[in-house]
C-alpha cells in the first residue's frame, strides 16, 4: 500500500549513524596520555551531541508537531524518547566537563567511562531511529501526501543557517547509497543555482572514494 512512499528520516539518519559510529570508534582509540588528542576527541563528541540535539529539535518542530496538529489523538513514543535524549545529552556534556578538570591519573578511567556511556546513548539512538523510519514514517504516510511531507522537509531545511545546511548536505551525500546520491544530486541540479550545485559537487568530491566519484560523474556529467 505504501510502497515507494517518501521516507523523510532515511537520509539524515544515515548521515547521523555514520558520524556516531566514527566518533565512538575514534574515542575508543584515543591516546589517553596526550592532552591534545583527548581534547580533540572531547570536541568531536560535543559536536556530535549538539548535532543530535538540533536534529531532535528539528523533528519536534517541523515533523512531529505538524503530525499532532493533524491527528491530535495520536500517541507518539518519540515525544518521551526525545525528552530522554535531551537529559542523556545533558548528562554526557556534564561528564565531558568533569573530564577536563580531572588529573591525568584519573583521566584514563573517565575516558573509558565516557566511551561506554556514549555507546549506550548511541545504541538508544539507533533503536529510536529505527522506530522513526518505520512506525513514525507510517503515521506520516497515513496522514500526509508525499508532497506535504516534502513541504515539511523544505521548511525544516530552510530553518538551518546556510553554512550548516551545506555541511549537512555533504554529510548526507557522502553517506547514502550510489543510487540515492545520484537521485538527490539530479534533483538538486534542477532546483539549485549553478554556483550552489558546483559548490556541493566540489565539496562532495573529497568525501567519497575515487571509483564512486568516477561512476557518479560518468552518469551525471557533473565535473567541468
Ligand atoms: Fe528522533
């Protein structure tokens, strides 16, 4: 019944899963005797946490509240889960703050503790994203046309500052499949200015492998 409907969560969640896996793996390998490496890892985790926070705020404001306006009686498990994520993010931010204050002998133990807490937080997020891509997507399809869902997404994207929007676009393009990337870029070429499209293409080139880039370019004829 809903085959080929548009799933608003898929692309951004692929990007998030990639950043989450990379940040956690990097933290596990940290040189816990090197203050510079420790600080870089803490900053990476902080950046990931702020990405998670802005992502859930976007979902609340531009997707889930619109769904509740349309169908006020719906029970959305994501509301409570998002509240729990906000608390979890705040707890981890506090933990990072404390790591910056502890003396070197305690730091190794604290970093391992942070690594484990991040693993649990990301595991919770992985389950949450699965729920959104299945149950929540279904509820959107039940209540809105694909045009209306695209309109929600356009409003969400328009609320993001241009520089951050470009960074997110590249993050998505670098972490979706070849077919998805080709389709998204073809649509962007239709809807964006030549300058913006060129900027996206040039930025993307450094984020995907050469064989992937060559194949994409052969199909879309993007490069000069
Ligand atoms: Fe969410």
